[in-house]
């Protein structure tokens, strides 16, 4: 299938698919008459990449993760990479929960004020 159909099926943009290929996150896609021709295995790989991005994994870490797949006994290294991302997310969640708590405190402690219009109550 052509790039626009692949992008539509994957809920992404053709630009994103070209970019991932350009920077080496995605292996070059086979071409027919100069046009990319996506197959089921390409779509599966792209879904994996998009899922990792949705989990906050950087493009550099995705490249590393995918390179590790080609190496024997790489599961431990892949797990470690993903654990690092999970720890980063936990840190962000903790910070967001603290920020939310401060915001809720501000909301709860705002004084009720009556609006005075033209000097009348």
C-alpha cells in the first residue's frame, strides 16, 4: 500500500513515516516505481514504534531498542531501556501529583468575593 493509506491506517501522517525512515528509526521501505510500498510487516513495525513514542520513549531510545532486537539475548537490555522510561514516567507522575495538589489547595482556599457593579451589591 502507498504511504498515505499506510498513514491513515496507522493514524499518523505521511510526513511522520518519511521522517522515521529518514532518521533511521524505520528501515527503508521497499519501493515500486520510486513509491514506497508498505506491507503488513512494515505496518507492524511502525505500530511498535508509534506505541513506544506514545509511551514517551525518545526516538534515539527507540532506535537503540530496535537495534537490540537484532542481537542475541537482548531482552534484558530492552527491558532495562523500558524500565528507564517507566522510572521517568513515575517521576513525572509524582511531580504532576504534587502540582495538582498545590493547585487544588489554591482552588479550595480562594476567598469568595462578591462582584460589585456600579457601586451596588
